[in-house]
C-alpha cells in the first residue's frame, strides 16, 4: 500500500458549534476557531491524520480525508 | 500517543437523517460524541440499518433516536426499555439499541432497567451519564453524586449516586462496560462488543454537560471536562488504583456468554406449549 497523505479536512460550517474540542485535543495544533467560532484547519501541513478531531467532534462536523500519495485528484 | 497514519475512513452520514442537523445539543455536549461512536460501531459491524431499532425515552440523550436513519421509537420517559422489550419479543432478529440518559435510565426508568437486566433480554442499553437532567434545566439526578451542585441543589446534594456498573451487574446484565467521551475509540470498541453480545448489554459512557453540570460545579468547558475524564479514569485493574482508589475503572466488567437469553427461553416455551406445531 502506498504512503498516505492528507487530502483535506472537511468541516461542515453549518454543523460546527465552535465548542473547541477539536482545537483543544489536536496533538499538532492544526485547527483553530475563526472569528465566527467555526473550526478551520489553519496548519493542514502539520496534520498526522490521527482523526482524534473527527472521532471527538460532538457535532459530527469534521471529516479527515486521506489518500495514497501516488493518487492524483 | 495518538495513532498516526490512521487510514480507517468512516462514513457516518450514511446513517444520519441529515435534514435534522445541526442537532439540538449544546456546543460541546458529549452526547454527539456518543452518537458518533455508536454510528462508527454500527458501520464497523456492517449491520443492516433496516434491522436496527432504536427506542429512546425522554431527555437530551433520547433525541438520538431522531437523528439516526434506523427504525426509531421516541417513547415515554424511562420506558424505552419496555418498548424495546416488546419490539424484541415480537421480532427477535432485530437489533435493539436503547440510548438513555442517567435520569431516564435510573430514576424514571430504574425499574425497567433492573428488570430488563434480570431477564437478560438481547438489548443494548447505552447509559449516557452526564450526571444531570440537562433538558429541563439542570436538576440533580441519581447519578449526580454527594456534594455536587445542581439547579435544585444550590448548596450541593446530600444524595449518594448509583454505580451503574455494579447495579447492572447485580441485576443480571450479561455484558457491562464503561467508558467516557474522551476515550472515543474505546467507546466504538465497547459498543461493537455490546451490540454483538447476545443478552442484555449495558455500556455506561460518561458524557460531559458543560451547560449545566459543568457550569454549576466549575468544571470548565467541554474540553476541560473531557480532560478530567482522562485524569479520573483508568483501565480495569490499573496499578494506579493502588495509589489512588478514587479513580474510576473503564473497560468490560462483565461478559457472560453462558447466561440464557430471554427470547430464546421464550421460544422454548412456545415450542413446549404448541408441542412442536409452532
């Protein structure tokens, strides 16, 4: 299997309530709340796709999409 | 350490009624994390959504049944297990999942809870323990515990709390487990095992209520409450318990595969009564 890399953080802005759980628990500080109190991936290059944000998001608003390195969009 | 290169992809939206989202729970409410874990467990088990029935009572937790695209019954306060018992006995092949709040399960529905456990009927009860009646404004529940504050106990409660694990075990549940919303992957695993188990399964999940319990008891925001779950719980039999017996154990406490299941026993009675003609 090829090496995995991040595709994108899918964040449903309508579903996010800005509780900050994802921001707090992200081990690489990838996420932040913007001025509308919605989660945004500000440092996606640091993401290690542990998916703790996705698993702990109480609003089911985050999906961390990954792909194999050799796949092209 | 978080797992890196975690390549498991979930698609929980396939089980959601997306038209009801965003959900009604407060920002940071742990119930959404329980919902997510439950749906991931269902996805990992590969269950047919048309063979899952979710019955719920009343309360914040009970709103789960409206969000999932399974068969669902939003019933009366505390009586979700009674409805689930009826559904299960009528069609034993269905998977019954009953999400309950602490008050719904153990105060209003306390009797149904112990008797469902005593019968060992094949139902999965998920007790989402936020230690408060959230929907009605933060009254204390049987799981709030001595010395905690609530809207109806501004000088702190003098009531002791139930231990859900011990209560369910003593009442006869054949699968009993406990986890917290901080341990979301553990929750998925425990819910999977509980659903697969044939018999009455109880999974207690500590779920933060930052709006009422957290605010009244100065536990900080949702993230802080989850950090507290990390600090105050340990896996069953951890060495840390020797130094600090106040730590709460997580994991599987009971997994009895030998106990006779209620629907099976009922089927035997039908066969006996019909002398094999059924």
